[in-house]
C-alpha cells in the first residue's frame, strides 16, 4: 500500500516535471521571439537615425520622436527579456529540485522493493 502511494506520488511528480519542462520550452520560445523582435527594433532605430540625417528639420523632429518611441520599446523589451530570463532560471531551479525529489523517490522505491523481495 505504501509503495503504491509512493509510486502514485512519483507519477504526480513526473507529470509536474513534464509540465515544468513544457513551460520552460514555451518561455524559451517566447524569449527567442523577444530577442528577434528586439533585433528588428534596433535595426529600425538605426535606419530611422540614418534617414534623419538626410531629411529636413521637420522630418528630423518626427524621426527623433519615432526613434525615442523605438528606444522606449527596446527598453521595455529588454525588461521583458530580463523577466523571462529570471523566469527561465526559476523554472530550471524548480526542475532541478523536482529531479532531486524524483531521484530520492526512485532510491526509496528501490530500497522498498529490496525489502519486499
């Protein structure tokens, strides 16, 4: 009975680990999308700055405003990236803790099976 409960607990923990791994993969995908978008925004900012040098004063003012908006968006994306990176680290730490519990339960299961036989 105790072994059965421990096996059920082990399955629950395995499911939890799989869920955490799926979440980690999803967050890594989100992080990659954010990095890609940040690179696009940086290129847009560079193009906007180059065009501003060739345009009239009125156009320069408009492009400077646009550049500032892009920089603000880049800053926001950088904060999002940092938050996602911290979330990835937390998920990885949780996965490691779950793996240690899984390993401990596997050892315990082996010990109990040894006692039963």
